[in-house]
């Protein structure tokens, strides 16, 4: 049985044949995955480490955000749909900007993306879905070359939602995505004028075939007595722990990084 | 319930509600009013009706005469028929409603049910799914023509809390009401062949069948306590799916052309411009408050079933 046949059976068990309220259309999502998969496997040569940490339950998947365009999110989602024993469609929480765009907003929601909103996140976790968040936000993905792989400070909203829904945090580090666009300069003022989150200027228009390693860390459990209405100071220690965990995974990945040159030689 | 005033009796929903009330309470006395020419009202001994201007004098006269204990305000003027006549809408939706509320208090009515709409929340790209009743009312942020709809809702809810110790008031915010008799914009849209369908957007929709809506209005009048309630079932359907279920051929075009086509088709199909945003962004409602008070089995038809019934018609 192929990856996609297994996925189809698993998704039908989970969602039936209908769309879910956030617009996910399982058949469409699988069709999209079939198109994306050759890029995932051959162009970006994605390798996933730490699959054994993922059990069949809802997670708040927290990742670093790199690579100027959210390809890292698509690759993580493809990994969760095709590489796990119990495949699933991860629900990435996306920028309001993306959700309102013609064609792209529709395509992303049919593939599983959901507007990044507190109520959406809580409702999805309540329904047993796993959500993917990038708590660095736009400052994480839109970095100049000199800041590559520097983790930006996490916002706290995701932690409050994880506490409120008793979901474990699954830390993830993506290594290799910053090399999609090796030389980048951000036109911040122009982006502000155009009312778009970021406007990177790069030497290459199409992402380079940088090999990608996705590191999945051990789930981080939050203390049961911690309230989702706790003071920011009480959450700080957990935010720091999660940031530290993702930074460690990133550094480990950078030590074992595969380069574009190595791939070309191969 | 002994004596009921139904405002907007010409509307299909009001007629179905009147029928249901008569069936459940054979001793009831219903008086229906409407500013439009009234036609096709079921002939029942319990039901009288009159066409009248929504003036204070006219309302005072009927309040004195009939001694209403329950007021069902289903007469909010929609936009599809009154496009371009904002003065008439403000007069009916705001001044008229204010008069009705004042008189209900003055003449010691026990219950007021007001039919508002989910349009008060507004269709925005950043709407989360399943909006609760306390979500901000952003309907008029982009479109001034929705101002009276939002203001009417706010006026009613303010009045409701102010007078909660004297009179029970229920404000209902239903999702899209559809059915063979309803002639609102969304029903017309779904039933119109070759109406434009955006190819670049596919928002999620909720539909309530006209019979279910009328049953909920009756249940609200009977037993729902003071408050604001979203009215929607549990299932949601995408716009494209809804369109496919009803089975009318649509012209699939990018959203920027939908508005232009809507203007061209105005003579045969009145589609208010603010509704274009409802074809782009979802406005789905959380129904937990209604279900908590009326139970889980209040809907006979799901969204899909309501659409299938529309197709049969």
C-alpha cells in the first residue's frame, strides 16, 4: 500500500468524506500532497529525525520559522502526512494576510491551513487535531542573511492555548531552509507601505535545492497546576525551555548539516 | 401566550411562524402587521392582519386594542428589495423598532422576540470559525448600508438588558435562512442560474431551514430566557458545495468580476454589494448558547438537508 493510500484511509477514518468546518477537504489535501511530494523527496531531499516521539494524539507542534517563504511549514505538514505511522494532516495556523488572499487563501484552507486565531486553535485541539505554530511569527521567517538560524523570541499565546487544552508541546527544528535564499535583504518600509508582512529581496527567485532536516524533539509536558491565565512571568520559564529545546535541535542539525554542494557532488 | 403581535407578516417566515403558533396554541390570537402589501396570509380564525405605516400612532392603536403579551419582531427590512432607499430602511429598522420596544414596555407585554441576522458580525478575513454572541459586531465596518442592521441589533440588546427585570427579550441572530418560501438574497442567489460564483474563494456557510427557524422563534417566545442567541445547526457547508447541492449552473469567475456581474444582472437578480464579502469570508456561528437552553434536537434539518430541500423546490 502506498503512502497516499494509507493516508487516504486514515483521513477518511478521521474526517469522513466531508469538509471540516475550517475548510479542510481531505481529497484535495491528498491531491496537493501528491503534487508536493516529489519536491519534498527529490528537490529538498527531506529527512525526518525523531519520528518515534510522535504518538497518535493531538499536539501543539512548535517550530522555528526560517526560509523567507513558509515552505518550512509545508514540508513539516508533508512529513506528518507521509512519514508517520499514524499519518495526519497538521493544521498550520497562518497569518491573517494569507487567509484573505484570493486563490492562495482557498488553496491553503482546503489543504488544512487555518487562520491563526485563539478560538480556532482551541477548537481544533478540542476536536483532536494537531496544530502547527511558529511562535517567532514574521520576525522569524523574515530575517536578513546575518541573522540566519537565530531564534527570535517566542510570543506567549501558543503556550496559553496549549495549557487551556491540555495539549503537549512538540518541539521541531527545521535545518536547511535558510539556505533556500542565501542572500536576503528586507525592504521593511516598502512592505509596510504595501501592507504586507515582509518583502525579502533575494538574488534567486526560486528556492535553491537545499537539503532539509526536520528534527522532532521529545514532547514537552506542561505542569497540570499551571493555569492558562497565569502571569507572563510564570510562563516565561516554559517559553525559555521550549526555545532552548528548539535551539539545541537546531544546533545539532547545523553540526550534521548536509549542504547543497554535497548533494550536487553526490 | 394569548395575544401575539407579528411584525412583518407579509414575510414567509412570519406566515410559517403564525401557522406553528396556531397549531401549538389553538386558543391564541395573532395580529400581523406589515408596511408592505400583504398577500397569501393563511386564512385562520385566530389570525388577523393589516397593512399600516410603522408610525407611533398606528402601533399605539393596535397595542391598545389587542393587549399583546408577546411581540415577534420579524419585520426588519432586508436590503435586496430596498437597495438605494436608506431612509426607508432607517425609518423601519431603527425608528420603527424603537417605537415597538417602547410600546411593548408601556403596555406591559411579557415577551419580545427580535429577529436580527448574522450579518451583524460582518464578513472579514480574520473571522474565526464559530463566532460567539459576544463577538464584536463589525458588520458596518466596510459597508455603510449595514449600519442600520448593526444599530438595530445594538439598540435592541441595550434595551433588552436595561429592561430585563420588566420584560423578557430574546434577540436571535440566525445564519442564512433558506427554504422554498423565503425570498432573501442568499436563497435568490442559490436559486439563480448562471449567477457568478467566486472561483478564488470558498468560504464555509451555515444554513437553517425556514421551518426550523420558525420553530425556534416559537420556542423562543415560549421558553427562551432573556439574551442573545446565535441560530445555526452543527454542520457547515462550503459555498461551492452548497451551490452544487442546489444544482443551479453558476458562472465561475474571480471575485473581482463577481461584483461587476452582480451589477449587470441587477434587473433580474438584486444582490447587495456588501454580500460579496460574504462570498469571500466565513461568518459561522457558535450555537452552544441556543442548544444549552433549547436542547440538542432543535433542528430538524441540517444545512445540507435544507439545501437539498431547496433543490427539490
